[in-house]
C-alpha cells in the first residue's frame, strides 16, 4: 500500500526581501533609502495617482477604475500603504519561474489575486453586491467606546484594559475593526475624533489604573504605537510600570511588519531596551503584539525587527492576525504563515481573529463553521505553544475560541455565546452571565433557505439607514 500524503507538508522556507526595483517608481531606490524609516513614511502610497506613478505601465486601467470606485462608495479606511507592504505584493517568488510578467493582463490578474493587496488595497469588485454589509454590522462593532472608562481606555474584561493612545497608524488596513476612530475620514465614514489632549488623556488613563488595582494587564495600542513619538511612548510606559498592580504590558504595532524600519532605528531599539530593563526589574512581562495576515509579509527585515526587540529585552513578540477570505482562508495559508513567523522570525503565532462585523466587510468574513474547520485543520503541526487559536470577538462578550460556541443555527447563520464575567457596563446586570449573545455569519455563505429568511425578514434599505444613523451619531460625537 502506498503511503498517502499528509494534508499539509512542512518544508522550511528561507525568507526573502522582494526586489523593490521591479516597480518602475522605485527603480533607483537604494538599500540605504529602503532601510530609512523616514523614507518609508514619506513614500507611502496614499492615492491612486501615487499608485500609478509607482506601477508605471504594469497595471491595466480597469484596476485603477475599480479602486477609485471603492474609495468613493465603499472604503471605510483611507489608503495608506508603506513601501515595505507594497513590496510584498506579487513578489517574484510566487511566480512559477521566479520572473514577474512585465505588464498587462497577467500582472493585473495577479495583482487582483494577491492576498496582501486584497486587504490593503480593496477594490469595488472585491465586495459583495448582494449583502455588502451584514444588516447588523456597525461602526464600533465591539462597542469599545461604550466601555471607555476614560476617553480611549476600554475596560471590557475584568483584569485587562485596552489603551487607545492615538488614532493613526503608519498603514491603514481595509478591514480595520477600529474604522470608527482610526485614520482619515472617507466619503462613506466620517471618523470619530478624540476630544481630550493626548497629555490629558494619558494622565486620565494612568489615574484610572492607579485607582483600579483589579486591572493587571494593559494593551497599549492605537492605532499603532509606532506613530507615537518614542519619547512620549516611553514616558507613558515608565509611568505605567510604576503602578505595582500592572503585571503585563503589551505594545500593539502592526508596523513591526508594515514598517520594520521604525523598530530598527537605533534610538527606538535603545528606548525599548530601557523600558524592557525597567519591566524586568519589576517582574513585569513586556511583549509586542503585531498583526501579520499572510506569509508573503514575513521578510528578513520583519525578522530583524522582531529579533531586535527580543534582543532589547522584550519577553515575546506575538502575532494576532485576522482571518479573511482571499487573504489566508486555507489551512496551507495559515500554516505557511505560522511557520514563517515561528521558524524564521521568532514571532509566536498567537491568535487569528474572525473578521469583525463592520460595514462593507462581508466579502472578507468567514462563517463560524469555516473558522472551526480551519482551526481543526491546523492542529497538530505546530508546537502547542505556537498553535494559534482562532477566536470570534463576540460583541458584548469578548474573545471566544470558535469551538466554545454554545449553540449554532447554521441555516440562519446565528451562533450563540455565553460569558463568565461582566464587562464594565454590566455591573448591575443580573442577566449578564446567563444571557446568550449572538454573532452572525455572512448571509451569502448560508444555505438557500437561510438566505431566503434574511431576504424576507430584512429591510435592506432600513439596514442601510441604520448604518447611516450610526454614522450620524459618531458625527455628532465628533462635533462634541
Ligand atoms: S494597523 Fe491595526 S489599527 Fe491600524 S489600520 Fe491596521 S488594523 Fe487598524
């Protein structure tokens, strides 16, 4: 009897930095410029004209028209792609003979199909036309603002808080769950504005943490902390580490992958070393959490940045990716990514979140059943400590492993969840722990009777209006 192949065959793969000079606009860019964080920031692709200038004649006109329409009618995030991230799209290494076609239909089709492009430069034709948004999609789908203890400090879990330090990032991801607050306004989404001055907000956060000794764990996030001037971030972290009830501090930065040049700057590495030494002397665990969604994004520079952080004294660098159709929705794509992170970049695969129910995200979202299949398919290949959990961030509940679902109506795509703690807005809610909380699958993934049920029971125009009302309330909030 011949041996059957394993569903996934592991082979160690060397990381490569794709050759950026393959893009006409970067033909003369030197390695020194590429390594310069400031050059990376000023050379980001922020609009269609800049993409045209970079691509020369590589892309056909149909792509630009598709992108422009998306920007006008669908995008919840403005365009901002670092050169580092652009350079991981259609790398030569994905072509069978290692040579990218010069231009035209083959290149354009490959660009459309590229997993990094699919979430960093979404186009109109990517999105669903039947249900572009789920009827229950909302701008702040996790209700983080409802749980602000002070402005920007979300207290959802009993012992943990999320500190939203600033509303910007070095790169903007099309599926960003904080689309309500993060980034520039788009024609579809007027962003909420933080009201307090940063210095006052940070002081209020620290004051709350001093007054709330039950909180031991702080995720210092944004946006992306790579957009905070280092001296301001270090000053905040120093004060945070003075609070002796804080035992875990995690810095959230997608830029470790999207702009590794930032974390490789000598002054930043030295600063991280100082903070890590303080944390260690106080027995606090300081970690970095990043956000990588596809193996193509893991390059030698990303590995260098992660190792620089570990060498500086950070206890761990962990990845929290987002599960998205067309980006990483197969066992092989997830395992390739996890092995690239774990084996080649010293980054621990930690979580994959199901994509949240924000407007216009239906084409990216997977059903709970699909997520459960993926979780099953990736078990047993990685070490247990580096086997990521696929989690559903259930509104008003928090992260639940996809197999923790209480019950599941697969026809209507409704899953029901319970929780074992009260969020900060449920102190007096006696039913909080016995109530069932609902999460919804994308409607187009349901069997026909389920799709029919949604068509017959949902007024699509009313759902759209509800999203606009939600936008209006944010607009009012932003006007103070
Ligand atoms: S880096 Fe994070 S916060 Fe910033 S746009 Fe991407 S997902 Fe949103």
